[in-house]
C-alpha cells in the first residue's frame, strides 16, 4: 500500500500546525515549505528530503572498509592526525602547517600576500604582497586569491631542529615574499565526504599510502613487517580521498616545504622533535587535552609513541634500516595520510539550523530563510550541484567508482573564468571543471570560488543570477540567467547563513585546536573544547548581503 499526500495549505493537518512559525502567512512560500515538511513527516513518520537535501546527521561518514588492517586505535590515530594537521614544525621553515591555510572554519581568510597573478603572470589587481580590501572585489581580471606558503628555496638537509637547511632561490614572481598558491584553499571541514579531493580532483578516492595518485601510480609502496622482514607492498584503501589529499601539501615546494624534501626525511625530522613543540595545547582540548604539556608548549609524548598507539605493529615494529631510513620513517606518509583523514572525519558540522529544520524543527528557519530554501531548490537551481546532506554532489554518497562517468560527478564548469586560465578536473582535462564545494559554514569562508574572486555571498548569488562571468562550451546547462528578484537574492543569502554551525562559529569541540601563529594573519590562541567567547567573522568583515 502506498500513502498519497496532496499538499493543500488550507488543509494543513491540525497536528502539524504548531510546527509552523507563528505569524507566517499561510499562503506564503515559507509557510508552504513548512507545511510540506510537516505533511511528509506525518505521512511517512520521518523527516523528508527534497531533491536529496537532508540533514547531515543522516549521512554516514565514509571510511575505508579495510581501515582496521592498518589502524589499531582510531582515537589514538585522531590524536596523531590533529597534532600533524596543526604542526608548524612540519614546514620547511618551521612555520608552515596544514592548519595555516585552514584556520577559520576550514578556510584561509587572510588578505595580505594572498594574490597570485594567474594565467597571464601579471598582477592586475594589486602588486605582489599587497593587502586586499573590499574595493578589490569582485576580481574579474584573472588574478587569484590563494594561500601563501613557503619562500622559494631548495632543500639541503635536516638541521636537527624545526627549520630545515635550505638554500634560498630567486623568485621573480614573489620577490622576498612567501609564494602564493594558484587556487583558493578548499575547505577541510566536511571534506571527509569527498569522493575525490582538491579543486581538480587529483586526490584519488583510493589511497596508496604514499601520494595523491592512488592506483594510477603503480610504483607506490609502503613497508610491511612480514615475519620480521620489512617488505615493500602495494596497498589500497577505498573512500580515502582525504588521505590521498593530506599527503600532497607537506612536501610541496610552494605550500610547506623547501623543494626536494620527501616523506622519510619529514618523518625523521618530526620523530626527533616534541609534538607541537612550538605551540600551546589547551588542557581542555577535545582530542589532545590529556596529552597537553601545559603550562609548557606541546604534548607530553612523542610522535613515535603516537604512531605506535595508533597503528598496527606490522606497519612500524622493526629496527631494520631500508634505503637509509627506519620503517617508521619510510612509512611516515602512511601514518600522515590516514591519521589526518581520521582527524578530519571528526570535523563534520552537522548541527546547523538547516539540519534541525530538515530533522523536523520547523521553527529553526525563519520565513525569509525558508523562502531562500525554496529558491535554493527551485528557481535558483542550486541543488543541481549542491545536494544531499553535504550540499555537494562531489561526494562518496553521490558517486560509484565502478561507473566511470559517476567518478566525474560534482565537477562542474560554472563559467567563473575562461577555459584557458585553468584546465581543472584531471579526469576531464582542459574543460575548466572544478569540484562543487560544500556550502556549510560558507558565511565564514570567503573569498569564494576556486580563484577566490568573490568576497561576499551576495556577489556569488549575483554571479549565478547573471549566468556566470565567462560561459563557454563546457559550462553546465544549469548555469544560465535566473531572473531572481532582489528579495529572492536576499532570501537565498539568508538561507546560506543558516548553514553555519555555531560550534564552528565559536570554535567549540570538535572544532577546537592548538595555538597557531599564521604568517600575515592572526596569532591564534589554543582553544579548548568550550570554544571562544567571540564568534568568527566574515571575510574582510563584510556583510554577506553586500553586492
């Protein structure tokens, strides 16, 4: 038997009426939205999903099915991953950490020395190293707002301390400055749901233990201790694109390392240093508090101890030297990738007002936000790319690696820039298709798009309303003028603000963290599970509604 529900606002079931916000007109879009939710809940006994939209609480976190073959203690691996993610000693200059490009709601909101000249090699917006302001946006000249990394240099060797021995190199693009990446930093929050990672998807869904390439690198090997003998083996962990991604930046010559360093060398370096030895860890840190060396810096343990607690012994338990490095040093990429992935599996912001609304609390969104939701799933055509609980189609849930076409899903040409500027997706090269990002906490994560050329959410909405800036033969068919009214644009922005999780806004557990001094950015204090008294702000302090 099938239950048929007809949505007639005037006949809203009496049991559903208290769920509709007081004062909303019953013939308004927002009220109709609330009533449809209420009716579906009564008919089916569970919260509904429109076009795939649903609470993120209802989406299982995808992890490799064979993870237990490597990880002995998941909690210990999360501790290790959090330490490595925030570790400034990992940088070739003893400064650069993964977290310095993901320090606010998973994003980089710095404005000084964040400009890359883009495809034409010319700084058109402002000089290299400049401080950007609201008047620079939207940028429409090919310049990219990226993230600053390390100064251009050549790796010579380890020094025994946090700063590697490196030879400075002349840099005609960034003279005397930190290099800046050619793309805006993608978010790490909720990225655990990604089917492939990086804007161009080059971080494979399958982790090979060594690099982002996955099974496309047939030579990738790690060491497994078999009958006491370290033996090179190929490994494969599905649903691990964040592990593949995590092993990319640490030895990247722009982002974190002097050119020429490798993972065994990075392993030797960190195994000889106290974890987070230049940073403070709050005793109330949700993952690392029990290991905090407070009131001193760092953790009261070693990286070797953390690895031994987290990983099965066949991946580290040997005194043999292979190619000049210990097994633990040789396998450092394996530990880094899986532990950072597991740490990021805790960085899921699933307690937004939108989630509560989708779970049945119809008072969680006000009338304007419900109107914005209706635009989002209707006239705005947003769900064509931003669907499901993670609000992106570029997820494990939306893909099936056995179907080649599905492995490309969620990578879209939206006409942000001409195709010649950046070829985009590695599976669809030369088509300027990029991963559709999730939208949670988007209020806090400007600037927007893969090139960071929009400063406010209203600028993003205006972009889609006009059908993109550079439509081309590869632009998705959904990218065309929308004809939104000013009220609909404001409603859509208001809805996007409902996607912020207050735990992220106030840096509460699990989004608390060690201290971190960000070059040309804030000096971030250590944050315990209770979070901060003041909320994170928007990019440049701008109103999200500002055109």
